[in-house]
């Protein structure tokens, strides 16, 4: 039984408001046994991405995240734009928003500006003539990068416009004494951050 296949089935059913406890248990057992792997994908990053879409903030979320975080570089990124996007999306799906910061999103968009959307290895193709082959495409890299940036922007925007009883929004601490003066100033600051991201990425924005 493959964790990604089961994660994708669970994700599909989740869209129909159907939760299958057996899939949760299967994922958690795989994490405990150190078997969060798949013969169809080259490393932990796409696996964590697909599993996290279904699993969300379950009790093994931190254990899944640890497998990603131990490979993180000092600049907050991992390897290439596709892997970085997989990792960021997975951490956000697992509910660990405080581990993704604005500077990490900046770094990802700068990486894309330098290298473009390259066809990095996405999955493993069937072996031919005794050689492993990997499949990837610029469109796939672009899709996952845009998903990560859009998810980050949507989260901080929604967090900025929603009151927080603990004075925390989107992983950013807000002084309790200033809470009543938000959300306008806070929304303005988050919008300014998004426009900065867009300028780095050279993407169009609507003002």
C-alpha cells in the first residue's frame, strides 16, 4: 500500500466531506515506522505534499514536518524551486504557518527569477533499459510555486482581516494593546508585503 496513493484518495474524499479514519491510521503508522516513502516519487518532498493535503493538522503533523525541516538550508529554503514549493505547501497544509516567513517567500520568488521554472524531477517513471527515469515539466514547477505563494498571501490576508482572541495573526505576534487599532493598519502592511513579493517575482498585481 502506497502512502501517496492513499493520501490522494483521502484528499479526494475530503473534498466530499468524507473522512476515512483508516487512512489517517495508515499514514500515522507509516510515520511511526519510518516508512513515509513511495516508489513513485524521488524524495520526501512530494510525498509530504500529497500526504499533508489529506492529513492536515493531525497528531503526526509535527513528525511529518520534522522530516522536511531537517533538510532545510540556512536561508530557509531546501534545494530547488519545485522542492521548496512542495516543502512550503506541506508545512502550510500541516498548519505550521509560523515556519514560513515573508523572507522565505521572497527567496523562493528570487530563485524563480534567476532560474525560471525548470523541469525538476517530479516523479519516477518506469525503468527503461535498466535506468531510472524522472518526469518533470516547467508547468508543474510553476503550478506548485504559484500555489505556495498564493496560499501564503491568502493566509496572511485572511489572518489580517480576522480578529484573533490571542493577539496573533498568521504566525505574527500582535501587541495586545494595539489590537483595537488593527485591522486596517495590519491589512495595509500585509498588502504592502504582498506587493513586495509580486515585485520580486515580477508578477502583475491589481491595486
